[in-house]
C-alpha cells in the first residue's frame, strides 16, 4: 500500500503545481467481501515541468495512483486536480504509457501512434506531421510502415511513448514502461526518456 506519510515532505512544498492530490484513498472489494487498501491519505504536489519518480515494491499502489491521475479510476476518498480541474474522467491533458506497449498488431507503427488523434477527433493532417517528427526524434522514422511484430521490445516502447506524446499533453504518466526489457535496452530507454523530457519539458510521473 502506498501511504501518504511517505509523501508529506513533498506535499508541504509551496509551488504552483500541475498535479495536486489531497487526502486520496483507494480501496477495492476483493473476494468474500474483503477490502484491499491500495492507497491511503496521499497528499502531494507535482510542479509543471517536474519529473517525479515513485518507487515502491510491486503491489504498493503505484499503478493505481497513475490510473487515478489519468482519470481511468475513481478515488474512494480525497481529490486529484490536474491543471486546477478536479479529475473525474480521462483528460486530454494527460498522456499515459502502460507497463505493456499495447500496440495494435494490425496497424502500422504510424497508424498506432495516430490512435489517440482518431479517438479524440483531432485534425489528422496536423497531427500526422507531429507523429512523423516524433518517429524521427525516436530513431524510428524508417519503421513508420512496419508492424509491431516486426519491432524489438525497446522499439515498441518507443512507439508507445510517441503515441502518448502525439497530441501534445502537458502531463506524461509512465507506468513501469521498461520493466520487461533487458538491462541494456532498459538503460538505453531511460536515457531516451530523459532526452524526451528535456526537449519537451513535460510534467512526468514515472
């Protein structure tokens, strides 16, 4: 369980933040009526442009917290605000990269990156150019017409990051995106992620 006591030092900082969590709890109903507490009294602020890493053992609530910030799950208590607005549903201010790349096998790399644009009904021509620029930046320009099964694991993760960035969200959430990679690829992807953060200056929670 991720506890608010571990984050009180950050919560006490006074600055204009992109993300605020106040008294956030999340509980689940398990088998036989048992209650599982995933989050308890989380209080923190993340400043615009900040890179925050949340560290903890498996099952402590890291993924749950990211899903709450993304609006994919409701909190059981407390509030989360993104850009001053209370999170009640998925927001176009937030891009998320999950533990698995979750690419669509029947779509090319470029078509996978364009999925959020189609779902949100955004201008395709403008964002297609942005997708091509992201592929160039990520070293994947020559793979735009390839399919996910033709890529390595690290390349698939880079595609997933491009997909999260293509609609230019100010906030990027990364849910252990490199956990399944080998050590060398993971080190490379960590460097790549820092380069992306430095270039685009997103607010990032990893």
